[in-house]
């Protein structure tokens, strides 16, 4: 592992309980999000307010990519997740972050790219 | 390193550069403003940056930044990006420095760079960089910049506070993404086989393994695609790394081959189409489950996060059942039927004592009627359902369905056929070369043209307007098929599929068509229509009736069914009794139209099925203007009336009216109705001519014969002479002196010699060319056949005339005699027996017998001249009517030509002069075989007969 960043939690299952963060596309189970939030987007405070988990994550995503070395992975860079912590991400989510959370991102000065609609 | 810079890093790597430049530009603008005028310098700097951005190392730079960033994340300090930090930022000019420094880091190795950044933190770098920067941008004095730093920063901050949102929202452009395309220096993607269904698991496990093993594993990422079963991708520099990583993994088939993904295809691996359906308000969907399964519904609200949608649909509610339930009455458990969709009538519900609450929805502010927990508005049911229970792909609402949705609020949303719905439903290859299209979106809206070429999603059209390029490439989604009023079209999909009609009006992408069959107006999407000259109904049968059947209607008029529709069965029929008319009947299962009219004024009427009395199947004949007989399938030409000059086969004849089918006739499914008197059979001669046709043959053959008709043209051959002879003999025998020609044949008894009616007896009803129409005695059916198919059944006349009876007795005793005395005796006996009999048979009943005698006389081989010969022919005559024919051909002719023959073999060839020398002798020499004997004459007869036919 080229990066010193500690990896995100690894999903503990591979089924329907998986959800992806709408901003960084990190994939974990609902419970994991609820318990420890999103490693890349701590400002969503999912671990504090469980409602946020529903708002900030989606079960509707396509494909999984486990990024072991984000900085040196071409795939991660291509997917624009090269600056996030190592972990399991999804290739694409289909929904956009709710507007209020988008505003939150803005306030936090973090980048948010809504998914491209096909 | 400035914090500010870090903020920028949060943008995508591609954008980050852009950001920086913009930043810089703006900074400079500020600087310019402050310093008032250094335009030249600014320009130059800018170009420098552009150069920089083009520099090859941009990726490296990013990576460095990335690394740094990762550290940030590692630090986990979310607050770090707070506004407070920003305040402490270094000056804008420092930011420039940094930019420049990054540029200069080109050759630094990644790791190195990372370290540098971490270590330097920022303090030392600026100085060094300042110097460099001065070099590069001598026109931008740094000191001045710093003076205004505070103010500058504020301004910038403001600016960004305002604009940041939009900037963040800005979608990464393709160009930026291009910069990320994989190069040879990037890790490769390897395709590894794994257990089906465990793709995600494998990817996750690899992640876990990497975490556990630390840096041992040199793989960068593992990708499991939802749509690719049995494989995952692993990103690594070397195959060995992949193998290493796969070692010991349960669900990876490490032994199988590991394939490398070509660089060019790497992006394809990651470009995953978001499978999510773009559900938005007003999208048409169909329910997938429950009572409403298959029902069309419209999305009114979408909750993407909870994966639910609110849809409105036409309720299927059994109010009675609901009332029962609410009142606690027994509700039958089994659901035997699904209530039909019907708008909710609140008043009705109230009448049934169903409680209706009117509530305001907090979210939308709309009022809903709440009945037992269900929400209604305007009669629609508003239902919140899971996204999984609806299907939004390929929804093709029919026009009817859409109409229904519009009903309650009449003025309703004009989006009935919203374009989005329309386009979503298009199939591939919707447009074809030559289609007329109109552009419905964009700058070129309303431009018409024709399709020249179709590529994937792009259609090349040839615009009609002048001054435009000869072809334009237009997205399929901006195009619509275009029709003009008057076009004849066919509906190729939707509820009215198969119907044809004429375009009446075009409203956007809707066309109104007058159906050919029902004359009703259909509203269909232009997408569902193709131009066609076809006229069809789709259905060709209804009840016992079929398209193009001639039917009798209850009002005693009749007509031909010209169209049957699924929903309307139309008969084009016509006809008041005395009047000739075209019958166009269109039938509808429930009702149908009959078009009534007179020959020149055909009427089509829509008749109900029950108004059709019966099918008219009888074969009827009519006469054309020149008295030719017209039969079904004869091709006739219309000589007068509006359809003058048209011609076609007669499909039906009834009461002197012909229903003629002319493919080229566009009305009434091609049927033309005409009086038979107004038509002439195509290809027929004048009546007299035609009659003389056969006569001439006869006269040719038997020149001495007295034929009443003048000889016609010499017969051109084709029919075996014997056939004609036979037929004619039969005819002449009967009708001698009466009508002549082929008319003479009419009424001739006949026997069918071959085909399905073989053995049937009948009478000739018509002769035309080489075909004979014979009415079967038994069934009254008229069959048509060639001459060859019939025997002239002389004997059939016998039973008719009664002469047969006396003959039989005489014949029976004949046999015994015949056998023993065959050679010598048969002749006289036969002769004796037959001759009188014949005379008796013929003479009493027909006036023609006298002519016959002369005829016999004229024949050199007649009775008197060759008594020896007679024995043969008479038996055949006796047994079979057609024999005379045989005589003409085989016996008669030789007789005429060779008297020698007649004389010489007389003793031994009594029965078969020409036809069967081998057989006759044998039978002749074996008088002891009585069994064989009867056969001989019989067979002789048959043989003679066969040539006849």
C-alpha cells in the first residue's frame, strides 16, 4: 500500500444492505455507515444522526472497485476517487445528493460532482 | 503549502488546474486593478500558464497533490478546511509561487515529491520560488501585490463564496477526463476469472487482504462489474502482482489465464452506465405488481433516496367491496376479479357510506380525498410505491390510455404525448432512409427533411430548406417522423396496429388518420405510423364470414365484405334489390357498415354482424353485353360508368351484378360493382364466333355433316380431335338442328373422367375455350374442367330419355350369345341389336335423327358398306356413350381413309379395329373363357373411350 492513509472500513457483506456514499461513493453496509460514518465525508455526520445515512447514501449503485492504493491507481484517478482513503467504492451512483447536503458540501468546501445522467 | 491550495485539491484532479488558472487570472485581475494597467504582462503570464498546463508532467503533479491530499484525509481533520484556516492562508502571491514550484517539480519522483511536500510544509519553498517566479514574470512585482493582500484575499473569498457553488457543480468536461486517459506508465488492468456470483465478494476480500498484508500486495485496485459475471479486474503493474494477490483466494480461479486489458479498453471497463432509471415527474411507468399490474401510471413525485415514487393511476377499486369491508361485513376472501379501472367518484363513495376525508398534504399543499388510507385526487389514485415495483423502461402508452388519463380535467396537461415519453419508447432503427422527418427540438426546429443515412443515434437528413448543407446530422431525439395530410399510412404499432388510413391532420408528433375501414379518426403517434398504400383491416374473418365474401343482408340487399376490423367489421355491400350496386360491407364484431349504392354510385355501409343474413355461395352466371357467359374469376372489362375501362376478375355474381376486383382500384378494397350488361369478358370473341368455334372443328372433321352454323375459323388444334368429336357427337346427337356450336353442347350429359369428381355425371352448362362447366346431377354443383376431364355420357342420356331401359334387357341376353359366337355371330347380333335400338333411342326423342342417317350414309364405313366391321364398334357404342367419339377418331377416320383396312381384317377384328389388336385376338381365340369374354367388349369399350377423353 503506497498510501499512508488508513483504509476505510471494508464492507462486511456483499448483498443488498450495501450502500454507497453519494458524495465519495464509498461502499459500506448501512450499519457501518451508521456506526462510523463515511471516512471521506465526516461532515455528513452519519454516525451522529442516523437519518443522515439514508440521505447521504444509496443502495442504488453500479459496480464495486476496491481501491488499495488510491494515489497510484489509474482506475481511482479515472473515477476521481484517487484522493479518498483506500476502501471499497462503487463505480457509479445514480442519484444526486439532496440539495441541502450539496450545500453542506459547499460550506465544507469539498468537491461534489453529481452523477452524470445518461 | 497553502491551505488554499488544498481547497483546490478537492476539486477533481483535472479541474484543479483549471481552478488554479482561474484563480490566478482573477488574482491578476485584481492586481491589475490595483496597479492600474499592466495588461501586457498579464497576458503573458497567462500564456505561460497555459503552457504549463500543457506540460507533460501534469499528471505527476496531480499525483503529488493527491498524495498530499491523502495525508490530509489521513489526518482526518474535517475542521481543517474551515473558514478560520482560510484566514491564515498565505498570500495570493504565495499561491502563485506554489503553482510555479509544482511546475518545476517535473522530474521529481513521486515519492520524493510527496516527501518534499510533507516536509516542507511551505515555509522554505516560497523564497526559492520567489526567485524563480521573478524570473518568469518580471512584470508582476511581488511587493505591490502584497500590499493589497488582505483586501485581495477578501475580494477573492467573496467572489468564491458566491461562485463556488456553480463551480463545484460544473460537470467535469470530457476534455478534462481525457487528460486522465491511461498511459503506458499507468498500472494495467488484468482480467481474472472468479466464481460466478462472487465478483463483489472477491473484490472486497482482496481489499481486506491488502489491508491485512500491508504493502506486500502490489495491486492497486480490484473491480467487480455488475454486468460482468465470472470475472473481476485487478489493477496492477505486473501480472505477477496479480497472481500474488490471487494466491489463496477462495473464489478466484488463479490457475486460469489472466488476461490483460488493452490500454484502449481500460476506460471501457470503468465506464458504467448508471443503471438507474431516470425517473422524473411526469414519466410514464407501468406497475409491475399487484392489482394494478400492467397499468399505466404517471410519476408525480420521486424520492430517490428512499427509492420510492408517488404515482397517479386510475383506481381499480370495487366500492361495494370497500364499503362492505369498512362496515365490517363479510368480505369474500377470494378475489375473483380485478375491478376495472375507473375514476374514483367521491360522491358515489359517500353514498355508499364510505368515509371520505379531505386532507391537505403537507408537502405539496394539495388537497386529497382520503378513503381508507388511499389518496385520491381528481379521481386518480395517488399511490406511493417502491421503485422496484414499477417499470419505467420501454413504456409505450397507447393513445387510448393517455386519453383516459386526460379525461377528468379536460383541459388537462397537454403533455399527453410528452416528447420524453415518446422518445423513450423508440426502438432502434426507428428511422429509415427515405423517411420524411421533422426536427422537433433545438435551433432547427420545424425543419423538414428526408432521412439520408442513419448512424447509431445520429440521423443524417437532407433538409428541404434551401441554403442549408446538403445533409445535416441530427440526433435521433430531435427528430420525429413527419407526414402530410393526404398521405396514406399504416399504423404499425399500438392499439390500432394494422389499421390503414389517410392522414387528416398533423399535430406535432401526433397524426389524425381517417381509417380506411371505419372512416373514424384515429389519433396516433407519428412514430407508430409508416407510409403505405396498403389497405387492410388486419382481421379477415369474423364469425362465419370472411373478407371478400358475398353476403346477403337482412334488407335483402347484398354486398361484399370489404373490410373486417377488430373493432369494426365493415362490409362493403350494396344493393337494393333491383339496382345493381357495389356492395361494400364492413363489419364490426358488434356492428358493421354496409355501403349501398348503384353501380355507378356505390355505397359502403357499415353493418352489424347480425345484420348479415347469410353468405351467398351459389355459383351464378351472368351474361355480358355480348351475351358471353360470365363466371366467377372471368376477367371482365367495364364498358360504362365511372369505372369504365377498369378490368379485373369477377369475384362474385349475384342478380346480374358483378363484383369485380381491381387491384388498382383504391376504393372499397378494390372492389368494383357493375352490372353484368355493362361489362364484357376480356379475351372473349363475339358470341357467334365463340359458338362457331367448336362447330368449326366439327365441320372440319366431318365436312359432310350438316352443321347449322357457318364454319368458323379453322380450329387451331390443342384439343384431341377425339374429344371434340365425342363432345360434339353427344351434343349433336341430342341437339341436332337446335342451337348450334358450343351452345349445342350445353345440356349434354357428361361423365367426369378424372379428378375428385371422377365418375360423377352431369350436364354441360357452359363451354368456353377448352374448358367445360358441368353441373353435377347429384349435387347440383357446377364444376369446371377441361374437355379432357369429361366423357360424353351418352348413356346418361338414356336414363334421362328412358331409352336405356329397353336397351338393357337386350344387352343382357346379348352377352351369352356373344361369347360363343363372337367371331361370326357377334357381328350380326350386335349390329342387329344396336342399330334398331339406336334408332329407337334417338329417333323418337329428337328431331335430329334424320340427319343422322345421312351422316351414317356418308360414312364409307357405315353399316351397309362394311357389315363385318360393324361388330366391333357397335358393342362399344352400346356400352358406352362416348364410343361414337372413339369411332370418329379411331374407327371412323381409318374407315374414311382406308377401306382396305376395313375389308381385310374383318373376321378377326370385330371389336377393336384400331385400338387393341393384341388383346382382341387373344380373347377371340379363347372362346372358352366366359369370364374373360364379357370383359372384352367392356374393355374394348373402355379403351375406345379413353381416347375420347
